[in-house]
């Protein structure tokens, strides 16, 4: 999952990798690893391909 967010100095982008999915009493829990590109020129829709 790739997403953008606001920062003080502009817009940031991250890519999240989900792992350790589990269900407890019908609720879904997932852990995420977050990755941030140092190359701000990558388009959000292509961010996943970079990782």
C-alpha cells in the first residue's frame, strides 16, 4: 500500500508492507513495515514497484 501525507516542508510518501496478519474475535490485525523513498520524483502509483 502506498500513500502520501502532509509534512511541514511538503508532501511525503511511504510504502507499507503488511505481514503477520491475524484475526482475534473477528477483528483483523496486521503489522506493517514502512518504507520511505529518498527519491521524491517517483510518482505515488509507482512507489510499490520501487521496493
